[in-house]
């Protein structure tokens, strides 16, 4: 359930646009607020990407703060400097003379080669025997994921997951954040079971004994008791999700009745 706030004019947007801040009264996020914007015709917008798609190129929202409804001075200055530099030094289009194979940037955190295919009838796709063999992996590449975090639609950082006590990291400068990233990446990129580093010597010399096919954690065993506890956690989270979805449905229905 939410409590509607008064709508006020938003000076950063074209005339007729209004801003509303609604306080959540119940649920897990009670006390937090949601910000909405209304167009002159009364259409409701819940996020900055949705607002940008509607306005298109008519309004520059690069310096617009969705929560406060104001333009951030630092971003406005950078935008002006960029436009001034583009006007003084316009870039000229150059033909792409690069003949290297394109690299797939999605579906995996590792770069994967793709095959160039054209409509020429004499073209044949040939297998490269050098790429069939397993490619070497950089040691401790998971540490590049440190400092990255996920956020919700309101740009608030989500709380990190809590790892089991039996799951312990290995390697230099090991942290729970790096361990979580390593385990999640291993589950995403590999089909083999995750068992941890099999050799205890990895603590003494990880550069020699590290198994790159396994994440940076000590060897562990998943018991039936661990599976039962995880099932209970999943049931609890599903129940909380059901309650949150029901509260959101009731909130949307109340907003529709007010409109």
C-alpha cells in the first residue's frame, strides 16, 4: 500500500509535466518512496528509460536526475563541453579496413569468435583446428569483477548475497565479493560440477596449482542437509515475492481508481 503525494510542476521538463512522490506504507520496503512523472496528457512514467523513450530527441535527459527532478550541474557542464568540442572538431567517417574476425560480446563473459557469412555461392564454412583446442585462461580473472554491483530501477544498489560458511575463498586478496563473482561466473560459463580447488597446495603457490576450471574457493561437499535448508530458503523467498507482487497489484489498482 502506498500514500499518494501532491503533484508539482517539474521545471526541468517541458511545460505541463508534473512530478509525484509516493511513500510506501507497507511491505518489505515500507518508508521508501517511488517517483512518478505525468505528461500534459496525463500519461504516467515510472522510470527514466521509459521517460527517455517517450520524449526521444525533443529533450536531453543526460543530466536529468529522475528522483529529484532537477538537472545536475556537473553533467550539464560536461554535456556542453562535449557539444562544443564536437562542433569545433567534427569527426569524419573513415572506412573500416580491419579484417580481423568480429568478437561476440554477449552470451558469455569470455570473447568468442564468430564466422563471417556472405551470400556468395562459393563460400564454405571451414573449421579452424587451432580454435578447437581449449584456450588458455588468465589467472585470477574473477578479480576484475570486484567493485561491480547490481541496482534496481530506482538506481539503488541491491544487497549482496550471503554465502554459506563452508564456502571459503582462496588466492591473494580473497574476499566474499570476489568469491561470489567467481562462483556465479563458473555456473554461467561451464557445464562441469563446481567442487572448488582440489589441491591444498593452491594456498602456498596458487600460480602453479590453481585449477582454472574451478572458482577461487576451497574444495567443499554439498550434503542433503544443505539442500533441505536451501529448499526452505527458496520457499520463504517465493512467499515474500508473492506478497510483494500482491501489494504492487493493489497499489496499481488504487492508482487507477485515483486517476
